[in-house]
């Protein structure tokens, strides 16, 4: 008997079941499990928000993200240039291919369309969607949406279409189920800059991930 | 990790006298207890959400074989390799084999309490794999050769000055005097470890049956780095961590960070499914998931099964007056506080941790804050009953309990005995009305005086109508 069979038989013995009765189960049991998976019922939800964008902004700022807004995506590079120069941060970095067409150089920025390397200091990404309940970005990994761009650089900039803000994580899962059959290799929910409170329980921003997260809301 | 719970009482005396530790523990109380209180009310209906969370965990535990197999099937379909381990030693062997198969020389690790159960780091070093802890707290402990003293804040027992000294010595860099500078130094020292590691090792907060995914919650970003950069990722977790659906885990995620650190959500929640695709620029080529039993299966179907609901938030220890005074090391194994006082005897043998079920005042604070409604005081009481049934109590304690039980069954004699008792104690209390010594209760009177009774029993006072 291998370890798998031994553990499974221990589970059955503890619950006083037989091998046949446990996994196969009765018809009623099987139907119950299948319908639970198919229906994936929601638990208790937070009260609905009147304004998803305002709610998202409020929560994101509370979690130490910075938020800017543009009425046109063409203005994103100018806003980013201003943000970086105000903080005396480097003006070069990398972006996801979907954002390569924005006028970066016109705004005085050197943003290359490629996955981030260790020495890159600014990473510009989009987001699959965002969650108003917690001020959170939802990122799906893929060839066009590398996970490292939001992880290795000290500054993470996410350009987000406000129409992609949903109320809850449950809504975000449903959007993913609708647009993709299954989750990609990595789904990352990001809620502000990386942080640690390991030393004297004092919150310090910028642990192993970005020191700052800038969210630019712009129609894409 | 070696279980030294047998030394509990001796350790308690040492910890109570440790001034530095007492300072560190007072911080935990303010940051974590007040932090939780500040955000737990954000949840629309907390009690309804706790009930739903407990039901989600019970659904899985009552049908664990089915949900484990469903998880395994989905994970394999996405390219992960699922391993099963009966003991911690089996986990160590499996990880060493994976390392050998993929030619792994260095591993970067994010925090995993299950790996602490196994003593994985020492085993991998023996197998020739260099392991680097990357969670800031765990990294500090690795440098100091110490064990974690809290499941969420592993280095809560150390203050900034000690960590500054440690970094200056180990990093051979000028001593930093500020927490932010210490964090940056650790970031810069550890970044190459992430980039060069052949293998990333993580725990798993939840296993998702619906999608075959491992979910981890982190704040520092090290969890994302170790599961994104190295070519091999090994996730190690307990068999009880399965959750059926994405919706179910979302309900649990509303409770976990709020209960743990007072955050409405952790910085990162990562849901990891399968290997990288050929077109992907990042992600591991090989994804191994190790499911550890280590005694968990024996709790199923027993009166202790509810303990397996635990989602490892640490709220029970943060709110425990015993943990708040002695810290985590005294408990002698990986899991301290009320949840540890139950898990350690259950997983490691009641005979090896006889003091832990009794290291509680049964005040009930842990049960009130537990996000999955584990009746922790009831479980502690059941363990005490087991000790009594198995004759594991000292002769003195057994005698006292039996004597009390006999008295309680004879009300007339009980009344006389207590009348004499309270009068005697009043006289002994003297003018101060305090007893400095009490036979059989040195544990109490060593640290403080026992207030002398007023001289009459409750029943006497009641009869006289004092209550009116």
C-alpha cells in the first residue's frame, strides 16, 4: 500500500466508511457534491456599494495605493511622468505589450514592452479587473501579462479601466469564469505595496515586492 | 521540529521572568488584538459569516476523501504532481527526491508552519540543498538559529535592537537603527536568493478542489517570488486544507486576514494552478504539491474533529491571557496558544504534552474570536477528561479532584467544610486580608497573594438576605 492509499484508508477508517461507500457514495451524495460544485453558492456578502469607482478608490488609498485618473488613456504617460518626477524616481521601466502603444516617449519616459528583469525599477501593467470591496487588483498571468512586471520593480503602475471594477471577489471569479474556462497558472490579487510587520509588529512598506503601487484609472 | 512540550512548566517560569520577552508580548496585544477589533466590524454580518465559514470547513472534513481526490484530479489535469506524505519525515524525503531529480542546489522558501512540523530545512541541508528562508521573520530566525514563537508573526519574541545586532553581525554591514532600514537591508540581501534559487518552497493556506489550485496569502511578496521565479515549485500543506469552491475560499478570506493581522485583505492572495505554459515568460516548469497527514486523519470522526477546521489565523493565541504572558516557545512545538495546546497533544501524543491542555483558564476568549467557531475551551476540557480517564494526572491532583467530587455530592458536609474553610482562611489572611502561601497552590501564590475570603460562605450570605 502506498502513502496515498494508506492516508485515504485512515480517513475512511476514522469516519467508519468503506472504500466503496466513501468516494463513489450514494446517488444522492454524488448529486449533492456535483450540484455544489456546479452552483458554487456564495456566502454572506458585504452590503452593495452605490458607486463602485468611488468605493474602489477609497479602499485602495486606505491600503496605501496611490490613485490618479485620466479621461483618455493617451494622458496616462503624462500622469505617470508627473508622479515619478514628484518623487524623484527613475523614468525608465517596462510595460505589458497591450500598453506599448501609449505615447510614453512623448511624456519623457523610456518604457519598454517586455517582461521585467531584476534591475527594472518601474513596471506598468493592466489588470484583469479590480474589486471595490477591498481596493484590490486581480491579475491573471499569461504570455501577454507576465507576473514579474507587478512584482520585481520598486514601483508598480497599473492602468485600469474603471468599467472593469466589480463589487466583490465573487464577482471577479464569475468574470474570470465567463471570459476563461479555468484560472491561468497564477491569479494574483494585489492590494497595495508589499509590506511587513515582522519587526516589532510595525508596518513597513516595501518588503520583497514594490515599495509603491500607483493605480491610474483610464478608459482602455 | 522536535517536540519539547514536556518541559512546559519549567519554560513558563523562565519566560515569565524574561523582561525583553514581556516587552515584546505587550506589543502583540496592542497591534494584533486592537488591529483585529478595528476591522472585524467591516464584515457585514460577522456571526453569519463565521457560521458559514465553519460550515464550509465541516462540509470538507465530513467528506474529506472525496474533496481530496477531487482536488488531486483537478491539480493533475493542470500538470501538477501530487504527493502524499504520512509523516514529516516522508515530506523531507519527498522534497529531497524532487530536488535530486531536478538537480536543485539552492531553494528559496516562504513561510510554512507545516514545513516546521517536518523540520524540513535541516533535512534539506543534509541532502546538500542550501535553503534560504525569505519571509523576514523566518529569515531572522534562520540567522539566529531559533524556532518561530507565533504562527503568523514568527519573530514576535525579538525586539528591533536584537535584530539590528544580528544583522550587523551576520551581514557584516554597518548596524542599522531603524526598522525600515533593516527591512531594506534584508530585501537587498535576499533578492539574489530569489533570482538564483532552483526551487521555491511554499506552504498552502488552502487547496481549491474546484480548480486544483494552491492558494497562499502573503504580505511581503516573497510568496509570489518563490512561486514565480524558480523553475521548480514545491507547495507543502496539510490534508485538511481543502476547500470546495472559489466562493467558499472567498468567504474564508474575509475572515482570515482580519482575524490574523487586522488587515481587511493581505497584500497578495495568489492562486496557483499547474505549470507555466510554453509561451509564458515566468512561472515554474514543475509544480509539486505535498499533502501531509501527520496524525490529522486520526482526528476525523472523533470528538476532536472540529480542530481540523483551523485556518491558522493566530487570533486564539493573540487573545489568550496565557500566551500573552509566556509567548510561544514555552509550548515546545510549532503551534502555540489555545490551538497549539490542542494540536500538539493530538498530533504528538498527550503523554508528551501533559501540561498543555491545562495551560488555559478556560476564559473563552479564543472561542469568541475564532473565525471558524472552533469550541477551543470545550476541546481543552475534553483533553483534560482524557488525562483523568487514562490516569495521567498526578496523585495529588487526582486526590483533590476526587475529594472535591465527593464533597460536591454531599451538600451537608460540603456546607460544613466550606464554613470552616472560609473562616480559617480569614484568620490566616490577617489584617492585610491576603494569603501569601496556600498549600497545594504554589503556582498561584508564588507570583501573587491570594485574597482572603470575607469569612462567610455564599450560601450563608444568601440565607441572611445580603443579596437584597
